């Protein structure tokens, strides 16, 4: 199976500070890839480099087959990005937001209508398509933001803490949607602070102080590091900074 993300010794330094320090890993197509780490661990910097928004100090990487430096524009055209702050227009309706993002992604009106007819049903947005975004709950905004990020049918979705502050019922529905997208071969990179979400990922990376401390399926990480859960492993790392086993 081809790899959607491949990075080797990826490093980003700001002066004497290493925001990302020698990261290397590969993520297969059709995988939900969870990235965990405390605030300031280097997650956001890593994502910016993968999106082609920031050049690394050293090391290399490929996303969807494109080099993260020379192919940055092609990467931007073929990924969907969802920010935790719901980058939506509050004074527009659900359907108006989706048409607006369709134009941003360069879709024709016909293409936008075709994509919308499927997305509204898949993400259960059709019943509120004429409602102003500012009147929606966090869970509804979350689904709309995901729909907008997926409107141009990217092969890779990058979701930055997409369920922060969202109720448990909405979080469960959101992850059901992600599972459906994965089954269609879409690769999903998601950052989260919820350990139950991390354990639903196919592959998980734990990053501390810009360094990759663990990489592998949640079950392997738990078994090989004698923990009862990912949360145990994460807390142990946060407390003492000890290295734990890395698995491919």
C-alpha cells in the first residue's frame, strides 16, 4: 500500500530552539493517524511543514508523493485542513458557507452542487442547510467545517484538534464520519488530547519536545510498554520524559 506521508529526519529550528527534532515516520494511505503531545511539543510546526506552509531546517518529506518544499503548491491543492477554531463565516448559512468554500477550492458551480448533494447527506447537514452558522452548536459547526474541508475531495485530511470543546454525542458522530472516510481510502491526520479518540486511530505518534517518543498502533504501544492505556503511557512521558519503545 502506498504511503501518504513520508518524512525522514525532519527538523525545524528557530535560532537555538528545536521545535521539531529529527522526526522520521511513514503513514500508509487510508489510515487514521493520531498525533499526540502537550502544547508546545512541535505538533503544529510539523503540520505546517507537511502542508507546505513552512520549510524545514533540515531533513526531507513527501506528502501524497509531492516533496514538502518543491511540491508545496501541489500539496496545498490536494489536502483538506480543518482548524480547531472552526474557520467558518458566522453570518452566512450552512449552504452559503459550502458554496463559498467551493469557489475557494476552484470548483465550478456544477461541481460544487454535485459534491454538496452527497456531503450534506453523509455529514447530516441537510436539515439545517439554511440556518445561520452563528446559531449552530459546536457539534454542528464541527461537521460543517469538516464538510468544507472535504468539499474538493482531497486524498488527505488534516484535522487540528477538531473535537475540542464538543459534546460526547457529537464527538462520536464525528468519528463515525471519519471511519467512513477512511474506508473510502482517505488518509486522516488528527491531533487530539482525548485518549479515547487516540485509541481509535490506526497509528499513533507521541511527540514530546519536538522528538518522536513512540510510533505505532495503540495496541502495540500499550502491549510493548506495559501500560493499561495510551493515557498511562502519555502521562508517564509527561512526568519523567523517559524514552519508551518505538514500533513501526
